[in-house]
């Protein structure tokens, strides 16, 4: 079989869609979109059915639109042509989360749906376990902790994964004399930032507080290393989940560290007004050294600067005794679960088996989702993001912890937007003077959302 390649170029439309989707990976941003679109959701619901079915028809709820939906529709038609099983795709406009919450409440769920990062925390009670399927053994080890519940069940076929970490410009690091493989603690990272500031014209850390998600991702990547990872010095995972955690008492170290970076001049001067595109262009053009974000922003950077030289490393540990950390979650448009009460279980499992085949999974990864392929038999050999992630896994292979995104696993629904607001408070002016106010914002909203 001919092996496929993905060059550095993805369409700007696909890249933009992916960035927006993951920026809203936290509940607050995505929920706000659903509520804001509620008035228009009914009118924009689209149903697409495959033709030529000779057997049962399964219903699937899906969240993509435009060219991505067209690409998926073409793939699904091939499934019907091969098996005779029909597929009816329901696309509820921009109100996917609201539509799914309504269907969960009514008990009238589709046979298959995309879980957009929530297969365990939100949907597991409605889904059937899938760890007995033939494709299960192909799932990359980095994603398994995020999609496995306490009983060892996996409820989703994951075709791609989303990864948050420290993206860096290799040319800037070379000029600064920084060996990123030696960045194992936040103190190491601070020294690397100082080297960038001293030896280059680049901004050490590119920051954006303009509703871009960049500021939220900094907390997304730092807080686990202080609070929830198994080797975190202030490990309080259970308290974070049950609502008894107090950010004002025990959550200050990460905020203090960020404040010190700000006061040291490590962030760009326009950090309060710069948008995501500005941040992406700065890193891709070697005007910045580091950007803490999801790897799903990299395709857009490749459209701005096709010959950019990027890499990614995991979030460092707090101490030398700790391990580096990657936040890994399900791809937003590429992870599929089956309703446990479907009347068409065999047909649904055939459908997932079809999607898991390398030629079909790769089409979803390239044309629909844009994330990192996470099935081991992928035939994609020249995927820029996949390759730099694998490079990082090799560099840090004995020093890695994988866990789900912090806001999805350890915070109540709605905290993603709180991360954004609290970072705005912290970085507006003299950051060291704003730490207490930022922590108060975190705690007040965390407590309210747990009620």
C-alpha cells in the first residue's frame, strides 16, 4: 500500500477551525458558545443521510461543518457502499454541546456521537465499553490515561489526540544557546527564558490575554505540575475534584512563578491586547522563543511561515525529583463512542472498525480533525506535528507523565473561562502585586461552580 504524506501546508480554514475548537476545550468557553447559539441551533440543524442502504440505519451526532463535514460525509458513504448499513448524520449547527445535553436529559441519544474530550467525565454512563475491540491495542500510550475510567474501561475510538505543552522555535533556542532537552524543571525553564532575553532579540514567552486561550493554556500546563500530578509537591488531586481545594491557600505557587516571569520582562509588551494570530506569527517568525499552548496551533503557524523550525517539550516539573508532563486529550472531531442502549450495536461496532482502518483514520486526521494521529498503524509519514511530538517523546521517554487536560479532569465545568479571567487580572500591571486578586478570582468561581 502506498504510504501517504502530509506536507507542512494545511488549509487556513482547517487550521483556524481546529484552533478555535481547542481554545474552547474548557467547559466555559464551549458552553458559552452553545448557549449563545441556542436561539439559532434549531434552525441550523442539518441531517445528512447516506444513500443506497439495504440494512439498518444508525444515527450519528457530529459537530463539524463546512469542508470538514463534506469530507466525513464522503467517507461515511463508502461505509454504506461497502456494508449496506445506512448512516444518518445530525449536525446541530453551533449548538452541539447543548444538543447533546438535551438528548442526555431526555434519554434519547444517537447511536454514535463524537465525544470532544469528554468520553469519561461526561458521557461514560451513556456509552458502551470498547476495550475489547480489535483496534484497541493500536491506541498510543500517551492518550490511554485520559480515556480510561477507574474500572479500566475505554468508551471511545480515538483517531487523533490533542496535546498541550511548551512549543518553541528551534532557531531561537540555537541562537540563545539553550538545549531544550535539559529543561526538566520550571527553574530550568526560567534560566532558558533568561538566555533568550540575554542572547537574542526574541521575546522569551509569547503571551496573549485577548480571549485567545493562550493565557488559559499557561495555567493548563503549569497547575498539574504543582497540584495534581502524582509527583506534585502539593498534590491535592482529590480535593481539586471534590471542591474542597482552596486556591487562596494552596494554589499560589504557579501564579507567583508567572508573576516573576512577567516582572522579569519575559512576556511580550502587547500581551494584554495581542490575539492568537499575533502570538502564532511571533513564534513562527522567530520573534518569540516559547508559546505554551496546544499543538493544534502549529498548522496555522506553518501557513504563516512555511519554513519555520518548531519543536515541543512537555511541561517541566516543579523539582528535579518530578517528571515532565503532557496534557493529552481526545481530538475534538475524531473520537467516537457508541450509545450503550443502541438497538444497532453490531452495526455501530462495524462502523467504528471501518473508521479505525488506517486509510480511513488518516483521512479523518488530515481532512476533518487536524490533530495528532494516535493509532499505531497510521500511514502518515510526514506529519509535522506528529513528528515533533514523537521527537519529544523520545527525548523525554524516561521522564514523562501523561494525564487528561487539567480543566477537564480536576475542575468543575466552567473553569476554562475563569483561567482566562484570572490570568488577565494577574498580568494587568505589576503582576507580583496582583497574585492575591487572581487567586481570589480562581477560588470564588471554583467554589461557585461546585455548588
